[in-house]
């Protein structure tokens, strides 16, 4: 029961803001018993000799951590068999809003730096929806994972590359509690953004949002003591890349209790981070017993995909709007054709034929005939393996038009 209680407490602490001290799990009154009694240990990332439970053993205290839909994972955008392209764009709502009085709250909880804000009821708080999510999710907090050196830090690995820092925007289903969310297979939706380091001597202006955050992180002096900073220039929308390409898969929290309740949305395009900004994060410490330990290298090792599908929204349609789906533009045009053999000229500025070719270049090749008379045997067919999405509505309008033509003929 003691163990059960600790798991629940840690879970709540994680999902509602990690405000609890991190030593919660470590007060076992049973003392040392057997060699494989892990109940007195608190989890951590260290591989070397510490009194922390390393990632490979998290499952001993938190059974879900040994599950089959764990995070993070490696994503290979050039492996079409892993990817399903039928993913709609993600929609961010109110991401330009400031919290009340521009106040953000930051806390070093020993495992990460976590940021949250109080948003008024009107306008409502930050949300995400669409992107194959069945409902709206509301932002609860964001936090970072980073490394001591540039070659490590991000949790997700994209096309074989690990980045120096990754941010997680954690959202919960709008209509349920944190506790319910941890038991719902799609209770949470996390948007992950990776950052790559600006090259030394780069003339680019540092990302002003990361600059504001790094300055705020430098104000954190004490573990588990929240600091409130007025950062009116911080807009979370600017911490999400303009390119809406992203990967979606079903996974878990990347920290104990590793609840398998997360729809992951990993943005494909990295944003930029500077050496100085990274230093602000790398300076954060976590005090356990009497020693100061850096929080850095707080990323979990890669987990096995175990047959899960990764959905991919491959490219910008120019906006997050459904109307920019190429089949939508085409079906609207088809509706305007009225008579057979009577061409209509229609302006469709948002139609790019390349959008009609699924992004994965895989195709079958064969030599055959035209599919209509005279069926000339003069064709090289290239059949794309991946399909493009079409809605019921788009199909319906075409069928109706065809029926009308037949009646008139
Ligand atoms: C904003 O934070 C300041 C301290 O930095 C505090 O005095 C003030 O009350 C906060 N305002 C709101 C509306 O929370």
C-alpha cells in the first residue's frame, strides 16, 4: 500500500505541475531488506553510481515503465513502412495569449524545469485540437529535456539525430481530471519541439522566446521553489515551428510512472538555440542529500516501437485550414462543371499538383496499356504506394455530377 500510495502521489505531482518535492518516493520506513528491494529508491537518469533508480529499472517500481507503448522513440521519416500519411494538421488555439499580468511560473523540480501560467477564463486558456485528436486538449505545463553536451539532450531522435534540447507542451483532455487522464489511453496530448544549436559565429538573432525563457531560468536559485517572472514578450506560439509537419504516435509519459496515456505530436522542424541559452539550462542543479547534481542529461533512453504506427503530416498546405487540402480545392472546382464537353476555367490559387502526390516517393513501375480505348500499349505506369486523403463530402459531389451528366446524355 505504501508503494501504491507513492505511485499515485508521484503521478499526480507529475501531471499537475511537479510541485511536490522529489524526495517523496524515497521515505521508506522498511529499511534495507532484500537486494532487489527498490522501494526505497527515487528514480533518476544516472547510469553511474548514485542512490537513484536508473531508467532501465524504473519498471521495478513503476510497472507501466516496462510496457509496450513507451516513449520516447526514434522516428525515421525516410522509412515509409513505419509512416501513415493520413494525418491532419494540428490546430493551436490561443497560443498567442499571455498569462494574467504576463506572469509565468518556473520551477526546478530536480528532473526538469517546468513552466506554467495562469490564464483567465476569457479569453480561454491555450488549447490544441484536430490533428486526428478526437477532442480538445488544454495546456497544463511545459518542460524541457536537455544534455550536458550538444550531442545529447532531446528525448526523441529524428532521422538518427539527437538534439541538444527538447520542449514538451503537455495538454490534458479538456473535460477530464489529471487522475482520469492518466488512465485514459488518449488522456494527454503532448507537443514536442526540438532545437538545434545555432552555428558558432552565426549572425542570426537568437530566438527571442528562448532568450526570454533562458533569462527566466537564470533566476531560479533553489530546487522546488517556484519563481514568478513577468515576461510579457514570451509567446508560446513562437516556440512552435511555422512548418506544421509533425509525427504522431501513441506513447507514454517519459518519466515515472510512465502512464501509457499520451498522444505524442513531435514537430519535425527544429527551432534554434544558442550556446548561451543552453548554458542557462545546464547550470540548473538538483540537490540530493548533500551533493549538488546537474539536472542536465534528463532524457530517457529510446524505447522500442513494438509495431506501433507513426502518423505523419508531411507538409504545409499554407495554413492549418482544411480548405487548403488539395482535394477540397479540386472537388469545389468539379462542382462548377455543369455540362459535358464544356470546359470551365476556374482560379484555384491554393492548388499545387505536388500536394496531390503523397510525400513518400515509393512507387511501383510496370509497362502496360492506356486504361481507355484505344488501349495503346505505350505506357510506363508509376503507381504511388501511398494514398492521398479524400473526404466523403468531396467524393459525393463528384458522383452526383456524374449522375446528372448521364441523365442529360
Ligand atoms: C505577478 O507577479 C508578481 C511578482 O513577480 C506579483 O507581485 C503579482 O501579484 C503577480 N500578478 C498576478 C496577477 O498574479
